[in-house]
């Protein structure tokens, strides 16, 4: 066994309840293990047990027996485990020590006193294994998100560890970059027999690669571990394809589009034969667009927007309009200009050319305080907003800052599933919980337009489901929502329109169903399977079959 | 471009005038020289943007220094304005804010501002030009662990300044306005927390890759090390205090050296067993020798003047402003910091490191 944990219980310092309770886990050599669970269930904590960062780095009390790669991580400590366990963190940016890629790769080997020849050989090997030889002389800050993550993986591999542990390595990547990283991991696992353990929320990206899934339910319940199909059969968290398979009784339960193809043929026939219910499945693109554009007032008008940064045109003549109650998804690869467009819309950045008008106001001639009362902006990193002692105070701070009477925070927190966290210190929350806390601190002021930059980063399926419900409620009440996101499933569920950005220009703009069906990358799992504009989500299919959505 | 050690010598030589004198002519000349080096060599650096951030920070601190001097210091013979006076009692003492503004207090505030801004601009230029990791690798083994902490701290400042901008934006869009000191917690608390979180991730990442591997030999007892460190710090503080008074400055310098030596010995003792290798072995070229040589010469001149003719460095505009003294030798010592520009111009000595 590469990993053998039995009865592992861990308490963070001064915490009455354990972050991990009675965890038993056995990972055979060469396995690909996926660690899943709701936000705050202890996934990152468990991963840090493998190389001794827990408890060496965080203190606290750890009980139970741990053997990883034949060593005891508690006795060896992180440094002693560094040649056995390679560790890759969630945010590649904050884990780099040096400025050049090649130096970064050498760092661990220098710490282990390897001779220069050996270091050179290892670096060449790793560069080839990950196909990143072209990056060797680059400065790390010039790399894209996907390239940074590959370099982070490479720098963990130079010591030739037996296990590679990754904490949500694709959470900040666009679908293509995430696929690149996961493909590399799969190759390392299959070609080198490297044991891989990674945590991930977006199971649709990674479930097919796993030999074993370990599910941490949180709340002090013991984990479940086993073969992916068996685990996904019984847990609430599951990718859309698995949800559909469970609901329609597909056996063996498919994990990939390829495995679903035999079922898809039958499903298409059933959908054609099923009487279409009165409440339509998903309005046809044309009629949907007409409804959206005819019935609602225009809230936002962007005309010929150009924005230049560091001698590079990040936005090149962007034109767009958004109407009251519309949910618009901005999609495109990392660096396409999504966040820059949002910041221009909210007035944080001033374009070199073009204009942005919100409800007739020129946002670049309006002061930020006035805009803040109308437009809510949730940045990509929720830590930029959170500073108060409790979550409730965080929300009340927004009310005070905008001169609003103190609102009752409870209903909003309840709608985001955070009632029990009202008194928690916001920065102690998990990544997903922080994301929701930041959203709550903006929504409490009831903005007329909401701009979200990667709102589902670190969110589990349940949290995403709550977010979806909330966004749909806001949309029904007339709030315009524009979100920059890589999360195709969220877009499929709640966006009425998708704008695809590429190299600072709008490549495509249209109803979600049409854009997804025409795209190989920015499409939901269900749509990839059926390639039909009417079916983007599991609910669409169930409605099409005349079955009631939900309960899967 | 040039070896990190050469840049290390350059930054020491460029910082010394800014630390040792308040003479505005020398300070302006030093800033001018550093500015030329940056404009000629550093503007195309990927970290060039951080230079302007640090320059802005330097200007802000400088303005604060000028305002503080003008508002609180009323010494000086040349009255140039009169501000409304406000008297407040603080801890039993009566403090006057505003009132008479003198040319001397304004000039002294400006020279302090130049010193502060100059230090930041010099560090920013060093940051933009030197390869920190190369510098780190070239530190003696026993100082490696300490050096990496310093290196990361140096690169952290500009990173955190960029984060500070993002936090300001995010809080402003929440409706918060930064008008008084009481409005700053949303900025500073978030910035502090962000900085701590980044530090923890970086430290985790370093530990997970074997940084600070265990010493081969057992360390001296912890209590012994603690006593020696405390003693060394005491000696350093005593030396620094003695250095401030001319009659005891030589003894102060000796004490500082002794304290520093004790700290170095402790570090050596802690780190001597740590095994570590170097991936890159850079080549030392003529251009590096030119920069290092010019910088060492500058350092020697400055230290010589400091020990043997300190009055040449002193600028004190009170009670009546006089023209600051200027010595060509000191001017030359400052101009030696232009060596990187000269070395870069010479095709026989320029290289790509």
C-alpha cells in the first residue's frame, strides 16, 4: 500500500470539533485517487496529512496511524516526506519561490543536495514528461494559469516522488487548460505508475480518470472509499452525467461521454417519442432571445470598448447590451479579457476608447460610490472583501458603507446555506464558503446589476445549486447578472445568454443553448452527449421525458 | 544582465548616501543616478511596474514627512507662512499643530522625504534588475536560510502593494470610502490577512519541497542558542546607541561588529550541517568586476568620509538655512553608481549573464 491511514482524527488548535474523524484510507501503489466532499469537509486537511504539513505546520492534535510511502509523515515531517510526496497547491501563483521556471524546477533538488548533473538530467526529463520544454527560460509571472500549474506539478516531480498530491489543481483554470493538466496527470499515472491523489469539486472533469474515490462527507462522519461507480452511485455529489445515469437507471453507470453513448441513442429515441409537456423543456433559442430582448428594459450598453494594458490590447472594440433580469455568462479561455471587461463595466478601469452606460449613466463619469449602490461586483478572490470579525458584521458593514439601514442578514444567509456561519470569522471559512460570504456581503445591498468574477471557484455541487437558485431568484426580480466563468454546468443551468470572448473580442454572442451546442469546449456534459439545443442540463432531459426534475 | 553579487554591491553603494546624509544636493544626485540606471536598464524588466508603485509609495511617505515637519516644527529663522494653529493636550503635554511655517523646517522635511523616496527607489531598481534567486544562491551556505526569508520579503512588498490596490478597488465598489484613518481597517486587515495567507502557502510549498532539510549534525542546545542570540542582540543595540554619539562612535562600531559576529556565528552553527547544492554556476565577467569594483570604491569613500570627516555629510538647516556643503569626492562616490550603465554601454563587457 502506498498510503495506509487508519483511525486518523485531527483537531486544529483550539477547535472543539475534529476536522477529520476516524479516517481509514488505503491507496494501492499506482492508483489515481479522487478526494471529494462538500466545502469545509476537510479535504485539504487530509491531503496535508500525507506529507506531514498537518500537524507539523498547523499544530493541533493528530491521532491514528499513518504510513505514506513506507514512512510515518508525523515522524518524518514535511521536509522528510518531500522526496516521497510531491505536493501541488490550489493557487499556483503563491507557491513559487523563484522567478525562472528552470530555477523553480531545481529548487527542491538543491534542497536535497543533488549534484548538478543529476539535477540537469531530472529537469530535462520532467520538462519532456510534461511537454513544457518551451517554458524553461520563462519568468513564472509571464505564464498562463494552466502553464503555471504544469510548472508547479513539474517542480514537485523533480525529486521523483512516489505520490503526487494535488489540492484542487484545476479550480482556477479554463476548461481547456484544466483538460491539459488532467491529461498530464493521467499520463504520469499510466506511464510512470505514479500514485496520484487529488481533490476536486468539478467531478465532471476528473471522475473518469480515477481508480478510487474517497468521499469525505464532513460533519464528523467517517469517509467512504471505493471504486468510483460504487461511490458515485451513493453520494449526493455527482457530475451531471452520473446524475442522469442514476435517474434513468443506466448500468454500468457511465462516467464519460464515451461510456454514455450507447445509452444516448436510446435516450434520443425516448425524447423524440415523449409528449412534450406544456411547460416547455427549454425554449428554442430564437423565441428565447426574442422574449428576453423584447420584454425588458436595457440596463447596460457597452459600445466599442478598447482597453490597453502593458502595451497590449486586452479589449478590442467590445459591444454589448444587457437587459433587466438577463443572466449573461462571459466565457473564454484565461486571459481572454473577461475580468477586464467586468472591471470596465463597473468603472474600475477606464477604457482608452468607447463607453459604458448603465441605466443611461456613463459609468466612467460617475463616482464609484454612486455606482456601488447600483452595481454589485464580487471579485475573483473573495479575500479582497472580507475583513470583519464575523460574517454577520461583514454584511452589515456593506449596509453602513452604502448608507442603508441595517438589513436582517438571516434570510440572505439562509438562502446561501450559511445561517450557521453568521458568527464565524470569515477568513476561517473554506474557499467555497468564503466565495459565498463575499457574494452575501454584496447582495445585502440589493444591487440592480450583479457582476460576478468566477463565482463557483471552490464551490461544491450543493453550494452551486444554492447559488443557481439565488441567481435565478435575482433574475426573476429584475436583477441583471453578468458573470465571468469557466463553469459550463452553472452556465447551462442559469444563464440565458453566453458571450464568448477570445483575445479581447466578442467571438460569439447568443442564447446559451445555441452557443453550447455549437461549441466542443464550452458545452455542458448533457449537451455534449445529446448535441441538441433543447437539452443542456439533467433537468431539461427529465422534463423532456415528462419526469419530475430533482431527486437524483 | 549582470551577476546578482555585482548588483548586491551596487545596491549597498547606492543606499549608503541615502542613509548617511540629509544633504539635499547629495540626495538629489543619488536619486538622479539611480533613476538613470533604472531608465537605461530596468524599464524593460518584467517587474518594472513595481518600480512605479514603490516610487509612488516613496513620494507618499515623502509628502507625509514634509507635512509632518511643516505642521509640528516651528524652529527656524526664515518665516514663510502662517497656518491656523491648533493646540491639543496629549498625555499631559501641550502640542501645537500648525502656526508658523519656516523655510528651514520645510527644507529639512524635504531632505527627509528625499532620503525616504531615494531608499525606496533604489530598492525598487535593485528589485527590477537583480535576479533574487541568483543572489540567494550565491549567499554563503550558513546564511542561506536567512537569505531566502529576506529574499521573499523583498519580493513580497511589491506583490502586496498590487494586492492593496485590488482590495481598495473591491472595498470602494462595496461603497466604502477611504477618507480618514478610521476608514483604513477594511484595507489593512484584509491586506494583513492576505499577506499572512500567502506567506503560509509559500512556506508550506517550500517545506513540501525540502527547504530547511534537517542538519546532519545535532544542533547545540536550544537554550544555549537563545542565550547567545539575546546577548548578541543586546550588544548590537548597545553598539547602535553608542554609534549615535560621536565620542563613543568607534566603540559603537566595534560593538556592532561584535554583535553581528555573534549572530553570524549562531547562524553558522545552526546551518553548518544543512546540505545544499547549486543548480546554476554563473560566470563572473569583466562587467561584473567593473560594477562591483566601482561600488566597493564608493563604499570605501563613504565610510572613509563617515569616519574621518563626518561634518562633510551633515546637513542641518536650523536655526538659519545655509547652502549645503558640497565636496567633489562625495559627488564622485555617488556617480560611481552609474557603473552598470557604463558597463552596459561597453560591447566588450556587456553580456547576457
